[in-house]
C-alpha cells in the first residue's frame, strides 16, 4: 500500500488537487476524470470498510465460525428491502421498513427529550446577576452577564414571535416584535455565512500548503 | 462604454481566484503575527481534558474525510496530543465516513512515539461503525459486547490491557467528537444522560454557529471552532503547527472578501445611481 507520505502518494495527491482546481478555469475532462475517480474510490472504500469493520466481524464470523446461525435471518430481512422494486411483492419491504422506523422513532423520542429539555431549562436565566451567581474565575462582570441574559430573553421572544404562524400577525406590537426577530435571524445567518467562508478558506489553505510544502518543498 | 462601477461588478472571476491564491501563498510564506485570543469555547475543551479522570477511558469520535481535513485533522491532532500529554488512555471511534477511521488513526499513530504511547495499552482504535445510533445505544450498555474487536489487530477488546475495567460509559471520563457533520445530536441525545463525562465538540466552521445554544445550556463543555479553534488550542498547548501558520492567510483571505464585497456593493449602488444595470 502506498502511504500518504510516500512520494508517489504525494504526487498523486498533487495531481488530483490541481486537476480538481482546474474547474476554476473552466469545465474540462481532467476535472471530470478526477471527480469520478474520487467518487469511485470513496464508494469502493466504503464498501470495503463496511465488510471488514462491520459485516465480517459482527455478522459473518459469528454466523459461520461461532455457530450463531440465527444471524442468517438478518440477510433475509435485508433482502426484503429489495422487494420494493417488484409490484407484486413490494408489500414485503414494508416489514423491514416498519421495524427500522420503529427503532428510529424510539431513538428519536429519547434523543429529542435529551436534546431540547436541557435547552428549555437553560433558557431560564436570571435577568439580574450578582457576583455570587457567576462561576469562579469568570471574566464577565455581573452587569455584563445581566445584559447578556436580557439580550438573550429579547432575542428568544422576538424570534419565537416571528415563527408564530397560528394567526395572522395584524397587531402592531406583534408585527414589530416579529420584524425584530427576523432581524436577529439575519444576524445569525450572517454569522453562519462568515463561518462558512472561513471553513472554505481553511480547506483551500490546507490544499495550497500541501502543494507548497509537501509537493514542492517550499516553506 | 461601461463605467468603473459597472466594471466592478464584472471582474473576471479568474482574477479574483488568482488574487486569493496569491494572498494565501504570501500568508503561508510570510507569517504575520496577528493577535489570536483564546476563546472560552476552546478553553472549555482544554479544561475538560485537564480535569478528566486518568483511570477512565477518553473517547475521540471522528466523522471527517479528506474533504474537510484542513480543519478536522488539526483539531484531531491537538485533542489527541493533549490527551497524550496528560497520559490519558483513549479510544478512537469513527462514524458515518469510513475514511475517518484511517485518518484519525494516522494522526494518533504519528504522535504515539513522541509520548511513548503503546497501542492496546494506552490507546486503541475501535474503528468504523456505520450506524451511530445503534452503536451508541449498545455502548451505553456494554462497550465490548457492542464493538467486539478493535480495527488494527482485529482482536477481541478484552485482550487489550487498556480495556481492563472498562465496561460502559460509566467508565468513560471524556468524550470528544471531531466532525464535519451533526453527530452531536446522537451523542447528546442518546449518551448524555448515561454518563458524567463532559462532551466536547470540534466541528468545521460551517457548523459551529449552531452549536452555541448547546454550549449555553451546558450540554457541550467546550468547542473548537474550525481552524480557528485548533489554532487557539495550539497556542494553549504551546505548539506551532499547521493552524498557527494557517491562521494568517485565513485572516488575510477574510479581509480580501470584505474588500471584494465592499467593492461589489459600491459598484451596484453607484451604477444604480448612474441609471445603469445593477
């Protein structure tokens, strides 16, 4: 196996990077070739990993070597999914889908409670914070934390008002509250956009550094 | 003849890419010492590792591939390096993308000789699991029964000294997820109530803003905000790695984008004033 740090691996990485960057100039066959190679490699690697890391140790070996033959029924359950492609037997796929949905629904119920109940609890904040309420070593002053908490309350109320669609928002107070909520959402979207740009730049910088440092030996 | 304002809106994108490339190359070659303050989120991860019980196992879960390694690799590296400095035993596990398991292993394997870490005694690779929800639910009950074997030597987990006394999440003292996806939903939803271990998250910058509500509620103990978080962590650890060097071009490229957005908007408003195409 050629390792990532092997010169051949570095050359393949560099050629692949440049080929994918060539899209900047225009759509071309080299870009498409490497794009397909990348997708093919990722898909092939996923299949290999699924077999070696999951199916073989957790299903095949227990079934064939350790005598746990009931695992064979898992294959039947899996095949039932494919009956969806036949008009006559597609009802059978619902058995497997139903079992899977049941698992997912049970997990989602637990996950939703664990995810959101602490957040609801966390949204109850004191609007007047004293020094004793702050954690030890906190660099925020009580006044600063109070302002933070008031701002938090204003934002949560205004944003929730914006998403309140059960009745027409005719009242002027509700209209202006909802408008403020929308403005707050814009701030959030701005932050997300900024972060997205930073993420993309980081990926570009990583590739440029790879080309400069690992491939050309600069820097 | 088109005006300057109209021209500003029709700059050939290849010139913009070229400018961007030049700025990145210059930023990487000439590191400008820009200020970098360590934020409370990165500090939260650091403190969680500092306070972790050395008798318990730390888990570093990963879901990233080559496509986001610019951010996720240095995040993985600083977390593992800190765990090794504290002599904490840890396990790697990967969900969602099988590339994760080999990439995270590569990082740990590279650092191991520096800190005298031995595979199986001080660290282990649980490998890739496709179904995060089912795996985590199983691990809550029994880690060994759920995962069965490691991914390097493919031996049963009970044969490794590191797994002695480790049964389930009660025996886990720290959890970190380095991810390009929203795996935190499964960790917080299915594991959080079953362990006292602090949960830290190292997402790509794209995802980081949505995590603040979980930090605010105390569900996430700390976060590494993309490449910036990794750079802050390198500063806390006193090392100068890739992100310390990369943070200069990150800042420069963001400044370039500010300028370009400003110029584009100026061009639009100016040409509107002139009655041209906006």
